C-alpha cells in the first residue's frame, strides 16, 4: 500500500502528528530508531503549561493555550478509544515565593487565566507566607500518555517501525524521493521530521535556518504512600509534580552539553538542596534520569513545510513544552499540509 506520510520520530509530537493524519484518512508509517516514547517525551514532567507564561512570547503562549484547551478532551478521547488512562488531572500549580506578582497578575488578567493569592498554609500545612495559585493548570503522566498515543496510532491503522534509524534524505529536483534508513530505503508521498533534539542533525544541509539542539534536563523521583500535596509546586524554576500514586517528580536542570544523556552528581546535589530547603524530612529519591529537550530559540517550534522541498515537513523544536504543545502542533501541521501554514512557526530558510 502506498504510504502518504512517513513520520520520523515516535515521541509525543510524532505520534500526535500521526493520529491527526490518520484521522484525516491518510496512510501513515512512523519510524523510530529505538522504541517509541522513550526519549524527551518520556523523561519530561507532564506539566501542561509553560512554567511562568509571562516570561514567554505570544508564539509560545498562544500555542500552549490552544493545546491546554484541547488536552482535557484529548485525554478523555484517548481513554475512550484505548482504555489507557493518561492520568490527566487539573491539579493546579502553586507558585512559592519569590515570584513576580505584578507581571503574573497582569498576564493572567489579560489572558483570562485564573490566579489567586493564597496563604501557603492553606495548601501546604505548616508552611508560612503567601503564594500564587493557578487552579486550572493540569498534568498528564508521560509514559501513560505515550502508551495511549501509540495504541491509538495502531488502532487507526498506522504502521510503526521501531529500530529503524533515518540516516539521510534522497532528493530529486524540489522533492524528497526516499529516506535511507539502517533497514533500507523507505519511500512515501511526503516526509515529516519529528525527531526531537535530533531533528537538525538528521536534516543536515536541508535544515537551513532551523536551530534545534539538545538541552539536557535531569529529574528526580520520590515515592510516598499518598501524594504529600495535591498541586504542582513551582519555586524559581524548580518544580514538584505529585502523581496520583504518591510519586513526586522534581526537576529540572537546563544544560547545554550536547547529545549526552548521563545523570550527574552536580545536578543531584543541586536538586536535593532545593528539595531539602522546603521539605527537610523527605526520604532519598528512588530514581534519577535525564532527557534531551529539543531546544530552539525562544522556545518556538518549527511546524510546516520546507522552504524549497515540496514534500518535506517539520514538527520539531518544542523545547521545554512539547508535551503541552503536542495536540495543537499536530493541528498546525495538518493546516500546513492543507495549504494553510501559520507563519509564526515557519521553517526559516
Ligand atoms: C526533564 C524534562 C522535563 C520536561 N518537562 C516538561 C513538561 O513538564 N511539560 C512539557 O510540555 N514538556 C516538558 N518537557 C519537554 C518535552 O518533553 C519535549 O519538548 C517533548 O517531549 C518533545 O517531543 P518530541 O516528540 O519532539 O521529542 P522526543 O520525545 O525526544 O522524540 C523524538 C523521537 O525521535 C526519534 N529519533 C531521533 N532521531 C531519529 C532518527 N534519525 N531516526 C529515527 N528516529 C529518530 C527518537 O528516538 C525519539 O523517540 C520536558 C523535557 C525534559 C527533558
């Protein structure tokens, strides 16, 4: 059967793109050089929002807000279709001081996002001081989301080829005519690069002005019998994400160290220090991992068609918020394929 679209990369972005295309009736093959859902999308925290939206440009907040509005329905639909619970929950996010109260209030009132001044003791018994609470911020549990996305791709008839590493594109005139992989050549009507942090390297000379590079983030995992608090906590870029089963993720670091996914004692000590400052009685973490974010200038992803190659598209470079942005990015990709590109996320020549 003829392949309409060949997607390279089985993270949240590649699999959400596959679902959007399959639902439009296209024939889709998705390849990943390892297993799907095992890189940044797995390593991330699953907070469905920028950490402090007021620190970002409209390009980031518009795409995030559009996705955030979609996520509740997306998660419910995935549950209905696949039976997998992504653990989507509107748990809210509590900002602990210091924070930029006036900027946060101004941004939230302009964007009609609820923001409440709260006494910390109300949400974290025993903690003194004032906080800012954003009740509508939600989270998903990444491994579950990825499992559900994959199941949905398969249910819709998408073909997933794991252990297939894309090596290089073959061109003919203004078109891609094939993709060399470590398992042989694959041919499709069009090609979509959703290879996360590896997208620019894979594209080689075809990347043109696209700037995507790996930015490492390290995460610690703690385990309690019951969640120690119900909401995400954020204090000066370190966050605590309570899962329903008592796990709490604490992250993260932002490290420009190339394609190196190792964990380090420096990051462990830095994160532990921040944990102990707030919660001196916490036990030791049960796990420590790192992932590579697809870093891009100003956190603005590239979503759309190549400036010169008619059948090559990108959906990559979502940096810190690719899980959040995944459903709306898939919609924007579909718009671009249907001749309605959004110039904000265009592929720079
Ligand atoms: C520690 C950390 C915390 C984060 N927290 C959050 C958060 O709370 N909320 C949020 O929204 N985002 C968060 N993020 C960011 C988010 O995880 C990423 O933006 C998002 O996962 C990017 O998705 P992706 O599908 O583009 O990339 P990935 O998930 O990395 O997927 C890319 C896929 O492409 C495959 N691939 C690469 N090269 C090739 C090749 N040549 N051939 C075939 N396959 C290839 C890889 O194997 C991989 O499976 C976090 C990231 C990290 C690391």
